[in-house]
C-alpha cells in the first residue's frame, strides 16, 4: 500500500509539471531556453513574438510578462530607444484589451516599474520619481497588497540610490515593519544590502556605518522573532498533545505513553533552544567584531588618504623654495602635484552638475594643437571626430585625453603615427580611441600601469601616477579606461563613456 501511495504522489507531481509547462506557449518556452543559454538577441526576439501571440489570444498577464522580459534584454545591451518603444506597445495593448480597471492597473504597474528601473540605470533621478508616481497611481487602482509592498521597496531603493537618506529611512522603516510582520524577510534583507553597496560605492563612511548598525539590529530582531515563532509553534504542539491526553482519559496506557513522549519532546526542544541560543550569541559576537573591523578599515583608509594629501601639501611650499631649474626639484614638484590630484579625485564625489553639454570636435582640436609641438620629427598627428554635442565631465575628459596624448608624443618615434578618434557605439555609449605606433606595453604589465605606488621609481623619469589618476577619473565618471589587447602595431587606449 505504501509503494502504491508513493507512486500516485509521483504521478500527480509529474502531471502538475506537465500542466504548468502546457500553460506556456511554445515561443515562451523557447525564449526561456535561449535566455538560459545566454543567447540574448535570440531570447529577446522570441519573447517579443510570445508577447504578440499572447495578446492576440487575450492572455494579457502572460503577454505583459514576456514583453517586460524582452524590454529588460533590450536595455541590458544599452538599446534604450527600442526598450522604450516596446513598453509603449505593451501599454497600448493593455489599454485596448478587455478586462477590469484594477486588472489593467496591475499590468500597467509592471511596465511603469520597468521604465523606473531603466531610468535608475541611466541615473535620471527626476524621471525615476515620475515613474514612481505613476506606479503609486496604478497600485491605488489595482488595490493589490503585494504591489503596495513592492512599491515601498522600490521607493526605498530610489531614495537611497540618489542620496536622500532621510526619506529613504522613513519609507524603509514603514516597509521593513510591514514586510517583517508578514514574514517577508528576504526583501528587507535585499534593501539593506543595496543600502550598504551604495554606501561603499559613494565612499560614505557615515552612511555605511549607520546602515550596517541598523542591519545588525534588524538581523538580531528577526532572529529573535523566528525563535519566538518556533517557540510558540512548539508550545501549540505541546498544548495540542496535552488536549489529546485529556480527551483519552479512558486509556491509561495511551496517556502514559503520550506523556513520556511529551517529556522527551520537551527535553529535545530545550536542548535545541539552548543550542540555538548559543549559535545566535556566537553569530552576534562575530558580526559585531566584523562591524568593528569594517569601521577600523574605513577609518584607516580615510586617514591614510588624508595623511598622504597633507604630506604633499606641506612639502609643496618647501619644494617651491628650491632651485626649480634642477631636474630633481621639478620631478618632486610634479610628484607632489600628482599625489594631491590622486587624493582629490579619490575623495571628491561627482554629481550630475559636473556633466555639461560639450562640443567634442573643438575640445579634441585644442588638445591636438596643445601636444603638436611635443611630437618628434615627421610624426603624423591625426584626428577623426564628428561634429556632435555630448554631455561630458569636461575637466576629467580633458585631463585623461591630454595625458594619453602626451604619453603618445613621448613614446612615438620619428616617422610614427598618433591618432585621436571619437565614435558613437550605441544610443548612450561613446568611445575615445588614442592610438600610437610606439613600443607596445607588455601583456603582463597592462594591469599594473593603472595601479599607483606599485614600484619604486626614479622620479626624474616619471612617477607612474598619470595613468592611475586617469583610471580613477574614468571610474568616477562610471566609464572604463583600458588598453586594447587586439591592437598589435603599438599601443591603443580605449575610453568608454556611458551617458
């Protein structure tokens, strides 16, 4: 009988899985398979076709799900225009479909949330705020408790991402209390981890310490809640068993057996609770030690950066009193200036006001003319830059290009070539290429050239801080500066910008 029952359970589970797969269209299943194999373009195309098929059949829930997934795969590869166009198509399909207003509002919430996530990735705070307002209106119409929780979660992420800590704390407190009461601990944990990541990225020690302290307190309280819930559950089990004993008064042997079992259960539970308390205490002690270690490390890094900057500032007046015509003094002055620049870039945050609309061609022309007197005889100096206006951090871009062009002038021999190119790679990705036909940087040293203070050098031959400063500036702009490994006729630096 036992084997027959087990066989019946297995058959029912299998039929349930087959039924679940049957609910999805063939295109939907193929799209998921292509995405699992990391074939993004193919998966995106199949999701769009699945969306169109579902909409034609009136299956709006599945259709919107596939459409939103295709949208995410568009902007994953920076195809922003295509992503926004697809969301407009989805909204039009929802508007023309039959159904309750509340159901349509729940579907529109998905498209609004996807727009909000796109603007978050593009760092457009005002647009994110607009979409949150649309999401809130949809939640009110849908009157869906799950969507209300999801909205609170994304509001908290928005405020913390854009540095509005006070508002974020207020929303987060409301959301954490609500989700914790509902037992949805994973979502609260995810917001805390996002807050910690933002603190590290912005190098905000105060925000990081506050978030970490709150996180530890919350973790401890959740652990206590879970233990209390388990204890209550066990108490209910004990109470139920005692009631069974009372109901079976007529059977003394059964009552004694039950009481014995309860005694064993209580002993086991006491041991389990004691072990749980020990584990919890060890966890609390460990996490507090880790918190202290993180605080000391952050404080140490800040003090080291400040110490290095102060040394450079204090040395500069003395160095300027020395004979500046001497090569060694000039090298020390340059070294002091580079240290101050590196320290400033590391510690100064960047905001949207630092990026201004810039005509790229005149900027590049001025840099080319600036280094023209420094190149060797008969070196070809060319520039391929279209006339266009791009929002750039002009100070950092100028510094990086100037340094790379000066390096090219130094290392490119007579009769060589130096070129500066600017290209648009996607709707929101641009690329500067600085190429020279001088000697190649060895493969094993290509990562090291971007690291400061890696080796002791003769300062009269350069301090090796120029490329680390450029790399740090690129990182601050959310850009990438690397050496093109595929270029073998010299050296080519590639600066990728995302605007």
